[in-house]
C-alpha cells in the first residue's frame, strides 16, 4: 500500500483505528504510511479511521479485500 501512495489516518483514541492496525500486525509500519492525528485539522474532514488512496478518501475499517479494490494491490 505504501508503494501505491496510500495513507492511513489514525488517532490515539480510535478503537477502529486500533483494529485496523491489528489487521496488519507487526508489519503495519512496513506496508503502511501512518499519520497519527493530534488535532482534527490534521485528519480528513470525515474523521478516522481514514484512508487516502489515489487522491480519494475512504472512511472506516477496511478489510484486505476492500483495500485491494481501493488500491489495485493484489492479494497473495
């Protein structure tokens, strides 16, 4: 996802963000560009969790199939 320019927006008080990061496990920092928002102005207007992929923002928890569809990354 990082190679596709995807950005994941999170906050320290977001349980769904934690769930999203748990999906990737220890490899989250290897495959994701993660921005932790310390104020609402640092995140997309719709809140977190949020993904910006190909200049489009999508909100909420995403499973691997959804992220594959959004990014064009193949699942292997």
